[in-house]
C-alpha cells in the first residue's frame, strides 16, 4: 500500500516561520498609500502592531514563533500532510502531489495559523479589542478563537449577503468572547 498521510509528532511543531522574501530575486513592491507613495512603517502602525510590521517588512529567512503561539498551535498541529494520489493518477503526472489537511483546526481551515499570532502580538502591545470582517465566517471564527486564547474580545462584521438574521449565529458566541454584526450597507 502506498502511504497517503504523513503525521509529525507534537514536539516537531516548527519553532520558526519561513519567510519567502529572503529567497526572492526581486523583493515585493511596498504597499502604497492612496497618494501612490510607499506607506511608511509609522503610517501602517496606525492599524498594525509593530511586531507584525517587523515581520511583514523583514527579509530574514526564519522568524521565531513565540512559545505562547506554539502552545496554542499544539491544540491542532501538526496537521497531517496528505498525498493526493488519485489526483496524480487523474492528471497522469509522475509528480507527487501533497496538501496539508487544515480541517483539524478550530475553524476548520488554515486561518487560525495567522489569526493566533495576530491576536498574540496585539495583546502584547496592549490592544484592548479586535475588530475584523469576514465573508463565509472562517476568518471571523479564527479571530474569535484567537482573541479568546489571549483574553481579547472580538467584534466581527459579516457581509450582509451571507446573513439571514440580525446577528451572526456562528460568530455571536459568548464562549468565544465574540459579537457578530451585519456589515453596514455600502453607500
């Protein structure tokens, strides 16, 4: 039988994030302000904590994952690496195709992998509440989960077309410290 799943042991959870920018021939263009000029770190600091900006603008190949984040990752990571053997066969390719199965995370997707460190860094700099938007709800539930892990209340605005009630039932959850809202109508 061909092995279709690779699972790591919990102690093999990575200690560093890989930053692809270090290996790019040309670094990505900087984000632009409405006037067309590059945004400064100080301008971005109005909406992002400095530790997140330091990572975003880093060219270092490896960025250490804080132990507090790794401890929360351990609730569902390491997630299994699966081989897509039937897809390989359907494509008639000699290549081996693999994917990470992220359905084991609290939100059922890869999004808590980013939400948890974002909540951690916001808590670290003294942010009192997180506010975000969500489409189908995975990002909103990921931020709600992450906020709860660090004692941060969360407000989630969901696109109106996805709602059938006044609040967002899956996100309006006292257990997650989250309050869901319809996104305001566009002008």
